[in-house]
C-alpha cells in the first residue's frame, strides 16, 4: 500500500489504519461517532493527501479540460471551483472531480482509487492540445479543516491576497494563502469546499511541510480541533447525501440518475466525452433514481442489499450507516424511477426485511439541521 506524507503522524496518534484507494489511511483515531459529532459541532482535521492532484497548463488548458469534464470550465472565473464528472464514451462515470480555475492553469482533484486509471486517460485525451499535464499528487499535500468552527479557527492564521480575508472567501472558491501558525509561515493555497455537509477549508502546501503544519494546527487549536478518519468522513458525507465513488458512482452508473445534473452541462457548445450517450439516455427516459431512506428498527442497510416493493425487487442500496446526527439508520439506494414516494418499500438485511421510509435528500443540511 502507498502511504501519505502524514502516515507517521497518524501512527503517532494511535489511529487504526486500513487500505483505502490503494493507500494506508486512518479509519478512526478513537470513536467514529465522537469524530463525526466533533465536525458537526466544532471542527475536524482530515488528511486528504491520498487524493490525486492534476495540473494542466498552456494556452489550450481550459478548452482541453472542457472537452473531458462535464461542467463548463470556460464559464468559470479565476479562483472558482466546480464539481464535475469524467465519463467514458457510454456515459458511465470514470470519476467525480473538483475543477479549480487557477489564474494560469486548471487544477483537478481526483479520487485516490481512480488516479492511476485517469493518468493515461488524461494524457491520451490532452495529447492533441497545446498543454502541459503534470501529476502533482506527490509534491502537494492537502489537509482539510471541516466544521462550523473552521472559519473562526483558521481566519486569524490564514492570509490571502485574492480576497481581503479568509472570511470573505466564498463557497467553492480558492485563493493563494500564507498560513502562519506555530511561528512558521506555510505558502500554498486555500479553498472552501468540503465533503461533510459543513463549512470547511482545504489547505494546500508542499508535501515536505505537511507534518509540521498538521502538528502546528493541532497544537494551536487544542481541543477545538479533532483529527478525524475515513469512518467519520463517510458518515458525514452520507448524511449530506454526497456520492462516493465505488458506491453511488462507477463506470456503469448514469450520473443523471444519481441526481448530479448540477455538475453536467449537456448544452456545452463542443460537448464532452460521454455527452451524446447522456443525451440519448435522457431522451429515452431514465430508468432509476437515487433516493434516500430511513431504515426502520435497528438493522443497518449496507451496499448491495436489495430493495423490494412487495415481492418484486425494485432497487439496490448503495450506501448505508447509522447516522450519529439524526439518531437513525439511513441509506441511499437506486430504485426504479416510476416508483411513487408513497410506495411501501423494504430492504433485505441478510434474510430479514426492514421497512424503508422515503426521506428527502440531503438527510442533513447545516442550514436546517
């Protein structure tokens, strides 16, 4: 397994380490529930160095990326970030990514488990353009601070020049940054996105600085900032109904059925890879929809468990877990599109049926709790 530059920090903190996306990553440091609630109530610290970071430079950078990803890069302002997908020719999802419009380049943040398959894919499809493609995953570290306390914690530490102050940095925006903490200044970038349903920031610094920055943030914040692993990250993103590659998305998934229209611009003048396939599927009529459910009782619905309407199988669970915030078991599932939300559904949990209650998505929103 690969290791991120923060691996020694996780070991020193006594984290339980597991394989994820080809990397040895912390699943938890103590209690997943405690880490989850720390993010909902305060702030959590996450290692995102396993994510891939691709940079495309050159006069054709925007046009070249626009021909591959589903969102409209040409309409992005400098410093703006957008969610997008990379599709195959059949319209299936190769990955979901974040596109950063930099002043003189485009940065893509890709999932760890898809980095190796996307490297040759991008090189092949960028070959015809006047661009330079670089995989900067090893040289740039990525650390996230997520939660309602993130802004107050970071605002005194982070200086930006693209915006007057960190508090003025809009959602899905980024800036260059200097992070002054522990008597040292770290140069890099800061962005405001997140994968938890909470406000939060990502700090990009040279990989050689990652361990000292992590430790300095912990020391500065004390009990106000808690290291969090993949376990809490998964339950947080599930409550926020954010898709996880390998669960809601894969090479066979139709992103329109996953409810990701906001990241797909079928009207782009020159289209993108997989655009025609999506248009055809939309015209023919989508077959499934991704829906949210509460699971009755104590049984937990997990990925791959079938969903039934009476004696007929009508869907399949993609993600499920107990929700620490809501105090209930929740699940995402693809179900037949024609089903009414008054339909009585059940999930088969290892041979026992549990009733499902249709629930609007997201399960949790910081605006409504």
